[in-house]
């Protein structure tokens, strides 16, 4: 019966190949492990940054098709701002009454100047913190003209909601046709005052001065 005899040195060579294979497999496994850890760290870092942006008050944040942060608004109050609100709750009635009185006077001037202005239902009694107005028809060039004229007269204004919701990434972005009324209102209106100093913080003399400017400069 024939006997299978290996030539001298063959087992040693096989053991050498097996050892090299083990080394190569170990190196490949370590590289794969490093890649997995790298991707996991990037994913965790991105999630942490997104969560930090969501927690940060006053920053524009929206979800872009559910994948991550994009352009939009997420005005979450901070603990400090809520503490300030709680501290001023005792004066809430006074501040709401002041906001209504200032808005009523400014709306009267806007009506006299023939301007469009935001309004509420007959039974509503809002305490306006934004007084939005514009030219009839919401022409963007007229809004820009009024903005420049008021700035020259020393009256601060700001744009609020300049990008309508349908143009935010979460709702399809700029490439998608949206409601024409919302887009026209966003482009053709502006608000009196600033975020830090809305009209309800003005004194009576400042309110009357702005009313005269609206009636003479803007309404002319």
C-alpha cells in the first residue's frame, strides 16, 4: 500500500503560511474595528452637536426631511429667560394692557396712512408683540422703500418670517412651489421696533413720534 510521505520542510512552510494568515486577518479585523469606531464617533459627535443646537435658544433650527438640522426656527427659551419671565409675571396685566394700548394707537396711524396691517378677529384681544404692516398688495419694493424711509427717520424695523414655512427644507425647500399668499406676505411686510425693543416698550412720546412719521413720510 502506498504511503503518503510529505517532503521535508513542508509542515514548517504550512505553519508559516498559517501564521501569516492569522496576522493578516488580525490586522484586517483591527482596521475594521478602527473604521467602525471612527464612524461611531462621527455619528455620536453629529448627534451631540444637533442636540446642542436644539437646546440652544434663539438659534434657527429645523429638521431637513428628518435627517438633520437645517434652516428654520426653533425658539426654545433658556432657563435664564424663563426665570426672567417668571420674575415678571406679577406685572403681566400691566404689560399686556400696555401692548394693547400702543398697538391700538399705531394701528390707528397705519389705517390713516392707508397701510395694510395685521389684524385679529373681532372677538380677539391680543397683546401684540409684533406689529406687522406693509403697503396694500404687499409689494416687496414698497416694503423695502418703507424700510429705508423709516430707517432714515430713526425708526427701527425688522423682518419677521421673511422665509415662509413652505421654503424651509423640512417642507420641501426653495425648489417647491408654495402658497402665493404666504410668500407675498413674507416678502412684502415688515415689523416695527426690534426684537430687543418692541413697540410696547416705547414711551408715549416715542409712540406719537412714530405715528407722525407713519402718517407723513410713509403715507405720503
